[in-house]
C-alpha cells in the first residue's frame, strides 16, 4: 500500500510538471517573450482549503496553548539562554528575490500554514523574543495582543491565524519557523538564482495533479495567468 501511494504521488507530481510546462510555453508564446529559459518553471504546493467560521472550540484550545506558552516564557530560565545562532546574510541574488518569493507565496496561499492548527507554531522562544522587544508588556498584555489578532473566519483546519488575506500576525509576532520557512521548490529556486540579470520565474501552484494558480514574474512585477 505504501509503495502504491508513493507511485501515485510521483505520478501526480509528474502530471503537475507536465501541465505547468505546457501552460508556461503557451504564455511565453502568447506574449512573444524572448529567452523563455530565463523564466524557470517553479511548481509549488497550493492550499485548497475552504474558508469557514472559526469554531469556538478552536479558539479556546488556542487560548489554552497560548496561556501555557506565555506562562513558561514569563518564568526566568534556570540556565542562561543561549544566544540564537547568527544567520549568515543572504546572498545578494537571494535578497533581490524577496519580491518574487512573496509573489510565489501569494499563489500558494498558505499550504505551509496548514500545520499551524491551534498552536500557530508559537513556542516559548517566540514569546520570549516578543517580550524582549516589548519590555513594557506584561503577560496579560501579550495574551491580549495575540488573541486580538484571531479573526472570526479562517481556512478550515489550518492555522488559526490563516485568513483569506494571509497571516493575521505581523512578522514580529510570528514564530521563527513562519518567518524563515520556504517550501522545497522555493529553496531550489533560490539556489539556482543567477548571479546577475533580472529575477524571473513562472510560478505554478498545484495540488494533487491540478493547477490552481499561476503567475509570470519579472523582478517585482507579476502577471496572473488564467489556469483554465
């Protein structure tokens, strides 16, 4: 059964790539673009969950988790906290690609958020960082700040902050994981960025063999592409 599922997954991925390749070729031909190879094909996952009213049970579960995390963060650690490792500066090409990466994520619409559930990836370290940046706030203030960001509607079963227009939390309140994560396809895209020249790509968000959204990207400009 496991091998059958793996084979089915591989077949669906191949189907997505073939469909995405045909779509990219059609778009490039339509606009008569030169150097089509300068628009690498990047197939990313797509969130296909529906928007629903947030159940009160989920709201209570999140409040319980958040209260516990804040309580732990407010207690001075028994041992000195190790300074977080310094992250090496991003290569120049990678930093230039931030606009393109943001546009790619807008096509996906938060597939990576689906695992956030009723904890939103918030950990003790997240709250300690927030407290360090807001020394005037007491635990009750922190609790209120995070709860105030919880909306009435969210993607079904996804992170409690995953809303139709994106994450309800500003970056300073998100976990390190949320701020740094990129899917495998976008990691590969960054590794293959040219040292010089414009940042270009054809991003396709797909799910189980079906293309959901697509976009042609040049630097900080994006052209949404119909997928039907």
